[in-house]
C-alpha cells in the first residue's frame, strides 16, 4: 500500500511568523534606506568633484561637505536630528571661516608681512642655519623624489582630513568630548584669526623669494609623483594657490596635529600612544623640510593649542561642577520636602475616602427612615377594628 503523505502548511491562514511591522517601523526603515541611498550618492558626487576640481584646500568647503554627510546620515533617524546635526556643527564652520578670512583682514588693516623674527629665531635655535635650509641641502636633490617625500606628502595632506575625522569620531562615540573638542577648535581658530589679522607672517619659501634664504622650493607635494599619483600633486599645488600665504604664525598644521593627539590620547591603548606622539613631530618635520613653516611657527601653534585646551577644560570642569552642585541642591530640597508631600498625600487620601463613603452613608440613613415609616404604618393597620 502506498503511503499517503500530507504536506504541512508553513503557516495557517491569518497566522504570522513574527511580530507584525508597525507603520512606525516601516517609516523608519524607509528613512534609513533613503538616507543610505543619498549618502552613497553624495560620496559619488564628492569623488567626481575631487577628480574634476581638485582637493578642497578651502576648508569651508571641506567642513560643509562633512556636515552635509553627517546630516544625511542623521536623516535616517529623523529630519529633526538631521537639522540639529547641522546646527551643532556650525561652530566648526565659523572657526574655519575665521581662519580663511585672516589673510584678507590683514590686508584690510594695512599690516605689513613680517619676515625676519621667525627666521632669526630658527637660526638662533639651530646654530646660525635655518633648519629648512639645512634639511633641503642634505635631503633634497633637484629633480629627484625620494621615498620619504611620499611620507611627507601624505602627512601634510592629513591636516585637511584628520581634525575633522576626529571630530566625526567623537560625535559618534562621546558627545561630551565632542563639545569640548568643538570649543577648543573654535577658540583656537579665533585666536589664530586675530593673530593672522594683526601679525601676518611669511613662511620660508616666501622669505627665499625675497632673498633672505637660499632657494627654497615647496616640497610637500613632490611625493605624490613617487606614489604614482601625479594628478594629486597637481591638485595639491592648485589648492595651495588658493590658500592664505601669510597665515604662518601660529601654524595650524602643527596645532591641529597636537589637537588630534590631545583628544585621542585617553581613547587609544597604551601601546599606540608612542605612535600617536609621532604625528605632531612628523608634521613638524614635514612643514620645515617642505618649506611651509619655520620651527618657530609650529612651536607657537603648539603653545596656542595648549593654552586654549587647558582654558576650555578648566571652564568646562567648573561649569560641570556648578551644574552638578545645582542639581544636588535641587535633589536635596526635594528630599527635605518629601515628608510634607506624604502628609499632604495622606490628607488627600482621607478626603477621597470620606467622599467615596458619603453616598453610601446617606443611602443607608434613608433606608432606615423608610423602614421606620413602614413599621408605623403596619402597627396602625393592626389597631383599626374590622
């Protein structure tokens, strides 16, 4: 006899294999898909702009690109979150605008470009020879690109990525640290803005153009030829032409490299910290060897960063203690008033209980009165003769 088999239905009519998706879940999933699509489209557009227009050495566009990317990513949560992301990143944009406008304000104030003090300091510090001249004399050969030139090119270019990458990292991982980072970045840029406006200074390559140093080429882009990315080298040179040439002191390349270390120090493993310290030191070498800055410029940038960071942390810690004390005082007052709230609540409960029983008491009294009238009527009926 052939066995008869029955296939078991996967699900009964009307049954569900899992919890039903609510309209809110569907809307959230739709927003997330839309945000991912927009983000990938945005990344594609960014690549096209980089290839056709060059690397954005104008920091305003760099920061606006990053803000837009963060806002698109936040759009997956809600439109309000996307809007608040833009608002919270505005201080970064304001700081970048302050930095970029420093040179034009210097021209408006009629300040002459300072050339000698930083050059004399470097010569005094290194025994009469400017370190830029010494490095280029011993390491650079005209028409030759060496392996360390590629390292110099990459480290120099990291200045236009690293500070904002760290900001994005802190935004995702630690909002409290991100707020302090934003404050340090903002006030550092504000201090640099004032300095650029009142004290415009020439870098080594400009001093060489004026005959104060031997020929000093700008070498920070040569290494891209060794990597096989000559197009990147041309883009870097093109970007430099749009930069502020007299914004040498303080060196924000140096200051930002130390800023990255300052905020990542406690967030990396101890084994990585020596490598982290090498970043500002390597940036110092790249800037001096490449003819972009004097050692004095970088030291002033580090000093600016230290002063601003310590000041911001001190103010932030004091505000935190003040807010914590105010919160503690409110909690203490609430605890002291708790017994009175209990007594008041007890009275309210008694009143509510009395009101709840009052209708029952009135109904009982009326019933007693009705019963008494019935008894009187019954006795009178018995007393009447037939």
